[in-house]
C-alpha cells in the first residue's frame, strides 16, 4: 500500500511540476526553459498526499519525465505549460507558467481512485 500511495503521490507531483513549467515569464527563444525542473505539489482538494518533489525535463518546447511515470506536455515561448502525467492507474493534468528559474500553476486528476486537485511550484536546477 505504501508503494501504491507513493506512485499516486508521484503522479500528482508530476502534474504539479508540469504546471510549474508554465509559471509567468518570457523566454527569448524556444529552449529558453531547457533543463531539469524540480516540482513540489500541494493538494488543496481531495484525499491525496502533498509535499512530494518530482523532477521534469524541458527540452525545447517538450516536457518529459526526469524520474518515472509517463509524462507528455509542452511549454511555449511565453512560459505557458500544459502537461499530462500517468503512473499506473493514476492520471493527472496540470498547467501554469514558467518565468526565469521558477514556475507555478495548478493540477487535477484521479490519484489512486481519489479525485484531487491543487497547486504546484517549480524551480530549475
């Protein structure tokens, strides 16, 4: 059961991280947000764990996983991010904005059968 909760928490964290990639800001060109982003998510609604940290990788306009789960998403030149994450039966989506080396946004999904939502914050390593 602990492994299952960790998988669910990772899904939520991943969604939060994707949202973080969309924090306010501007990039001078495509690839302006390249690098590894560490995202921490908080649950504001539902019975899902909070405080998990998850790494995401941004390459050009693509967002992918840097540590587990299936992640797909994109970030535009202005820093707006949209991401979809799945780990086992848990699935979530997030969005937000990136600016410089930080970002923030929101996420929602079904994590181990519970419908949850919340916010995320990210920093670039």
